[in-house]
């Protein structure tokens, strides 16, 4: 076997190994994200159960109002660009 073929074969083998490792890490990341979301939901359920409606709804109101205020500061084009970038990240 010529050295160039050996080099290509070794390169191809390394690419496969790296691809498998990347895929494994992505699976771990997705699992970790899922577990974090589930843990957050459980904490939020516990919080809602242990605090009055008035208390936690006021806190939600602050979050919602700040999101609306931030949205009002964007132009339509900026918002659509932002939305496009978010969808690219999450797809």
C-alpha cells in the first residue's frame, strides 16, 4: 500500500473516531439538558405549591413585563433576524 493511501486511511479512521465521540457528546448534552429541564420543572412546581399565588404571580409579572419591554425596543427587522438566529441554533 502506498504511503498516501495509508495516510488517507489513517485520516479517515481518525475522522470516524472524532465523529463518534462528537455524536456521543451530543447525546450526553441532550440528556443533560433534558434532565436539567425536568429538575427545573420540579423545583418550579414545588415553589408554586409552597408560595402564595400573589407572590409567584408578581415575580412572573416582572419577567413577562421585562420581556415585553425588551421586545418593544427591537425593530421588526431586528426581531425577525433574532428569531431566525434562534431557530438556526435550535435546529
